[in-house]
């Protein structure tokens, strides 16, 4: 009699597992709330095409903005564009590798003011708004980029439109081959025994 009870209990347990597995398989096309919450900011922004579009709009706005465009007088725009795309892709959890210099070295002797940094942020927000980036994603991105302010701003002033100092040395242009190759992507390495 005890053997029959154990067998029935075991069969009930197997049936319960089968029902749970069946329910999970039938709903596999619908994302669970936890899966939606775990999407990277990169994915929520729309991936590399969206980041590239926002970057292009951002550069166009900065170039037309007299509050900051003097600071880009010696900038190699193709290099800037490539590194901005890589940086935005990488910091948002995408597959890119940032190959540019760190922010302190990039902006050394540029004498960027706090006012100019804030104007640049306004241009970025304008680019994000043009593409209707939702508030959550916009705030998440700004939260990731905000801490860079201390590495970029060298002058505690609300002034804008200040000239680029003569002693500023810009980074060398990248080769056409590097520009055409586009953003550097992470390589997937295979561990022993794994595919």
C-alpha cells in the first residue's frame, strides 16, 4: 500500500513538472516582465542604427551651436563620430569596444567651461528628443554620461562660446580604413568545452 502511495505521489510530481514546462513553452513567444526589465539600454535605445542616428544629429547640432562649436575647430569629425558611436554603444551595454582616448586626455587644454558642457548636454537632449527617445531611456543615458563632466570641464564658469586655446593639440585623424571599418566590436571567445 505504501509503495502505491509513493508511486502515485511521484506520478503527480512528474505531471506537475510537465504542466509547468508545457505552460512555459506555450508562452515562450511572450516576454516575461523580468525579461523586459533585463533588456540593456543599448537594446532599449534601438541598437547601433539608433545610436548612429542620434550621434549624427548630435554632431550636427553641436556644429551649428555657437555656444560650443569653437571648441571643435581642430576636431577631426570622422574620428569624433566613430568614437562617439563606440562610446555610446559600449556604455549602454552594446557590443562595441571604445577605442578612443579617455575623456581627460581628449579634453586636456581645451578649457571647456561648465556652460559649454551644459550646452553640449542640451544638444544631446535635442538629438534624443528628435528621435522620440522615451524619458526613461534618455535619463538612463544621461545618468551614464553625466559623471564624465569632471573629466571634461576645466573651467568653472557659465561662459559659452569661448575660443579654443592655441596650445590645444587634437588627436590625430584615423585612417580611412579605420573609419570605413566602423565601430570596433567585441569578439566572442570560446571557452574550453563551450560553444
